């Protein structure tokens, strides 16, 4: 029996200064005091020779839309706007037709962990302080909605009916169907962190998480079937289900597993490296996986092929296809890149993949 609740959102002290030392040992203290006065005079003299602060360089840094301190966690797009979210309240926006990033910093600088688009073209983001942020179609306005829960929240999604769903610790699933006024929480009664939730269609919902947990609902999240488990207590970072029965999960050590029977059985697929896999992205060009150390893979049946990504060996936290062949990659140390997967030069570099 699954439990349901209603969540309402409304050492001893040392002598440090010369004066303290002088009180303890007057002669030694007097010498130390004289040395300190000389040092102070020298410091004041040298300070007058210091170079002036380069305020122009500081101002130029402030004008940069992307900075090395930005660690992007996700990137998504609706029909008009691309949105990437990062730590320290950073949201980057761009028109989908002309990538030119505009930087916004949300008051309070919440640390974002996820962002999604909804069928009505609005955005929804999640921050570590258990707050959902509803973004306008253009991404210019963001409205905070604190979630009253003791559980940590890690991921979110929008259902086909625009209802918002969150997952987190103690296998908790929280959702709202009334424009985010009232939230309902359900636990699967497992001490497991849920890391992803996906609506395959209006009725079929999958959640995945820690210890290889895979659970499915066949009635839009009202009830959940018996939990299935991936092999070896596999920690699932990301998952993608193509249908009610066929799907992939990825996680530590670069492992990717495939199921054709809704998680009853899993087959490990061949991957080219051991970098952790953080997520998947399906596009018209195929199915991709992304992760740590600039890992970007493309599915070729039972195997995954590596796609070369230039830059430092940082993580990729999300990818988004915005129009024919063009993809945005978002990740650590200010990584926000766009590639044309269909351009002749890129295809030649990848060996015609």
C-alpha cells in the first residue's frame, strides 16, 4: 500500500597580539611591539605603491553572459526560446533562431538542478532549496513556488496535461494538477533517491533512481506497479523510455542497460569509456547519452559510439536539439556550446556517424 499525503505550500586561549605578549613577558613583549610598529609602517608605505584595481577588466567580466564559474545543470527549449540553468541563480536565455545568450541572475541566487518545458510552452525549473520556478514562454519572468517537504528534490517533468511532477528522496513523487496551488506527495516506501521521472504518454509514467529502482505507473501516476530493479544495485543517474516496455538507463562507470520488457530483464550495452552517464536525449537523428568528462555517445543498436566534443574534460549536464541538426551542450566550467550535427565538416570529423 502506497502512502499519500497533502502538502500545503502556503582549546585553550592563546596570546595573539603583541600587547598580550608584552603583558606576559614585558621585555620580550616590548621588542615584539617595536617590530610590529615597524612592520605596520612598512605595510602602509608599500600600500601606497600598489597598482590601482583594474575596474575596466572587472566591468568587462560583468558584461560576459557566460562565465567560467557557471556550472550548467540542464538546457531545454520551447518553440521560441532556449533556457539553460546553473548554480548561483544563473539562467541563460536565447532566441532559438539566433543563439545570443542573455544572462539573468535570480534574486537569492538559488542553485538550480533541473529545467523542463511544458506543453503550453512555459518553463519549469527546480532549485536545491526545494523551490519550483515557473518561467514565462520567453523565459524573462520566473515565479517561485516553495514546496513544503522534508525530502530532497532532484528532478521534475511536465505531464501532457501540463501538470508538474517532482521526484526526490525516500522514493517520493510530488505533483500538482491545479496550476501549482496544491501539491500531493506519494512515496513508494523505499529508502531510495529518485533521480528521474518521464511520461511516455498520458498514462505511462516511469521513475528511476538509487539501488537500481525502476517503477512504472499505467494510470498517469495515480498508482504504481511493483518495483523492478536493475542489476547490481545499479545507481541510475538518467533514463529514457521509448515506449511502455522499451528503455535505457545509465549511471556510474559508463554503464548503459537496455530493457525490452519494462524493466523485468536488462542487457548491458557496449560503451567506449567508463565516464558516468548522466542522461539521455532522443532526437530525429537518433538516441544520445551524455555524462562526465565531455562524454557524448550515440546509440548504434547494441553499441554506443563516442562523439568528439572539443573543450576541457568537464561534465555535460544536458543537451537540446533546437532545429534540424543543431544541438546545444551545457555543462561545467561555463560550457555552453552549439554544434550542427548535420554539417559536412562535423560529419567528416566524426567519421560519417
